[in-house]
C-alpha cells in the first residue's frame, strides 16, 4: 500500500488534508432511496425483509409511508409519492385518517435502523395506544433526505454547512408540494358517517425543522396576508405544524411572523387553531452555541447585514418600555428561530422528577425574565414584539423550555415531550371532530391548567406498563 504522506506530497496536498479527504470519500452515505419496495403487510414476521424495503408499511396499529428526496429537493420516484397519497386519500375518504408527518434532522436518514425512524414508530404506537385516534386509521409519513452524508461518526460535525444548505433546498422543492397535497386530502370529508374531519399534523426536528419551515412558510404567509380584516381566521397547513429544536435562523421566519402580526388589530377568532408551534430547549447546546458559531463563519464573508427599523420592537423591562429597538440582521442570522427572544411567546416548565410532569406554561409578558436571550448572542435586555402589536389569539407559538422537558438537542422523543405534544395534538383532534368543526372555543394552549392536566394524563398512560424513557442527548 502506498504511503498517504508520499501521495499527498506528489499531489500537492498536505498529508493530513488528503487523509481527511480519503476518509470523507470512503465514508460517504448513499444518495438513493432506502425504501423502494412495494407496499407490504408487516403483520407477518416472515415478511420482515420485504417490509423493511417497502415504501408503504401496513403495521397492526398504524401505516407507515416513506417519501424520500434527493439533495435537490426532488422525490426519487414520483410514482411512489402518487401511490402514498392515493392510499392516504383512500383512508381519508372512507372512515377517516389521522396523519402524522415527521421530517428528520441532521445526521439522520430513512434507513430502518436510524434512531429517528425507530422513535417515530414508537411514537405512532403510543399515539394509537392512548385512544386519541379512536377508530380512524393512523398513518405516519416519514420524510427522508440525506441528513447523514457521512457514515464516519467523528466527521459528521463538519457537514454542518452543506447539510444546512441541502435542508433549505429540500424544503423549497418537492416537500412543499407534498405538504399541499396532504393538506388537500386532509380537507376531504370521510364518507362513513363519522362526525368531524380528517386530522393532519407536521413535525420537523433540527434541520428537519428548517425543511418544514422552508416548505410551509410562503404558503402560510399568503394565507395570513389574505385573511379577512374583520377578525377572520387562518387555515393552517393541515391542523398545525410543530418544529422541535429547529436549526433554522430567525431571519427565515421573519416574513411569516410579520404576516401573522398583520395590519389588523381585530385579532383572530377564539377557535383559531395554532398554525405553528416551535419548542426549543435551553439545554440545546448545538443551537445555542454551535449554530451561532457556524452561521457567523458561514455569513462573515458572503453577506452584508444591516439594522432594520420596526415599530413593534421594544424592551419589556419597565424602565425601557418606551424604547424602540432596532432589529439587527446579525441577530436574525445567527440565532435559531426557537431561541430568538423577540419572537418568544411562552416558557414551558416541568418537574425535575422523572415520574412527574407538573407542566406550567408561562406567557413571556408575565414572566419576561425567562424569555431573555441566552446562548452565544450579543442580543441583550428583554427585546420583544410589543403586546399592543400582537393580535388576540395569535396563532404562532414560540415556546422555550427547560432541561427537565428536553435535556438536549436530540431529546425530542422522551416521555415528557411526547406527553406535552400528545396533549396539544389530542386537542387538535377533539376540535376537528367536534360537531361544529372546531367551534368549541379557545385552544388548549390558552388554558394552562387544562393543558397540564391533559399532558399529565397522557404521561401516566405511557409509563403505566413500561420503564420511563430518560434523556436522549
């Protein structure tokens, strides 16, 4: 075998750089679909190999569909996407469907042994087991992309910049069309005499949150801009979007936030469903420290930033209440949307005890000190959107939470997180199935006591017959 050092000298490359290049080339993950086999019945243990390759898996308690995308945001197979949508539509127009879409994040993919996929399957089983879905078919849709471009564990962190760019490209491609097609199906009426409508929710984590925002924000901005000026509501995509520890800069969400604030002062109706819910943890060191560092390096030589004049910006501190604050693009570019203090609306606390929830959802206006900037940022004070500019029943929720809820960036499938999300999703389901289609008043997020009680109920159901699931950093 030739000496890498001598090869590096003859090629003009330093030996360490050449060895790194060789490791990268040798450890590159494939750029192809993991699930290209036909629909499969996964009840039979003998069909495990066939099921593992299937793009539409039929399990006992749920169906699981895979829609996978190239780095340019194109579906690997349009026929497979059409078949997935056709099968979902068949359930939606028959007895009804509850569809949960999950977009995985950085360092993950759609392989059967990927931890995100294993956890998503577990989540679907939990959701079905709670009884919230009732007699409707539960269908999970796993959106796969090349989030793990290198198989060498120690080298994955250096893929930050190109995976972030790929995530935004994927979000601007076929994922938007997928979301809109699922939204169309969600609005079809089941024919079996079942009351209420179908249910559709979207979840995105990390760079999967970036994909979700990129895919949905322009559509939602249009809906906000075109809503009635007389207190009209806004139809979410499906029944709402959840982004968890999203790794996308606040600048990418600014136009959506400003569209939601709008010109109107009449607010949104009481029955307005949340359009987007962002949940970010204080213990997420990757988003609080690595992300700002990566953004600073990536943007330093390529973009010129400036200060933006915004009349809605102010400081919550009493002695600064009348001060107008500028909106700095350097802050918008280097802070993730879930950690950008001016956008924050709530703070979620939980019990430090493993077997307790005791959730408390605080509004940032009432508890401003817990909504201050944290992490690697030069943003100081208590910057916020002035309460006078936030319409009633504002449908964007930016929730910061503590380490007792999420202990780190990847801790998104623990029991407390799932209990909280189940409480919110269950409320969406109940509202969708009410006789007057969601006209039963305000959402559970505006009822802290009811939210805490519901989340605690789901938490106890989950841990009743198994060991609790702890931190997954």
